[in-house]
C-alpha cells in the first residue's frame, strides 16, 4: 500500500507539473494542494510559487511565504532561497535581513546558485551580516562555479578591494564549501 501511495503521489505531482506547462493552473492547484497539505515539500514550494506569481490563484505573498516556509523547513533549497528573497524584499513579511541571510545560507550550502549570489550581495553590502569581502567573494565564486555567470562583474569589483591574502583565503573557503556541497 505504501508503494502504491508513493506512486500515486508522484503521478499527482507530475500531473500538476504537466498542467503548469500547458498553463492550466487550476489543474495544477488541484493536483498539488492535497500533496502540499500532506507535507510534500515540492508541492508546497510550487504552491508558494503559484501564490507569489498569481498563477491560478489571487497573488498573495503572505500565502506564498506560508508555503515556502513549510517546504524550507524540510530542507528544500528552492523554497529556502525563495523564502530568503521574500524576507530580503519584504514580500509577504516585513523586511528582515537576518532571516534573509539565514534562508539564503541554507540554500547556498546546498549549491543553490541564486542563493549563493544573494548571500554574496548581503556580505558585500552588510545587510543582515557585517560587511565581509572574503565571504562575499567566496559565495560569488561558488555561484559562478554553479554556472551563475552574472557574478563575474561583482567578483571583478570586489577583487580590487581585497589583498592577495584575502583573495587566497576566499578561494580556499570556496574550495572547502564546494567539497562540502558536492560530497
């Protein structure tokens, strides 16, 4: 019975995914809502995304935060990054840089390139954390290694503000984190 239940849940999730690709958000909502209510992190994230963007539902950032938070608490990196973004930008919650850093870090430590980029920005600007160019460089280096090319300009700018020793330290930290993420 458990195997059948998992297969049925996968089918429902897939049906929702296919419905979104067709632009049929009502069907996606019907497929994902029961899964989300049962604790499925991907379905919870998808509901959050639907509410954040008004896909098949009235746009509601507070509801998006609720679903993102449920998925983020289960360790779902995409939800953690999205929740960080919501706190960073005050969407559905008051701006809270410390919470943004917390959620970006959780996603970044799983290899989420957008979260790594955003965490680099937080360290470079001192939002939610003290300014730390070494950590900014480290997170941006990781984001670049994950394929996030937009950070190249940031790396070029911050490198001019750093000593060679600081750059070496940042590269060593990035290497250590890369190993942690990929092992």
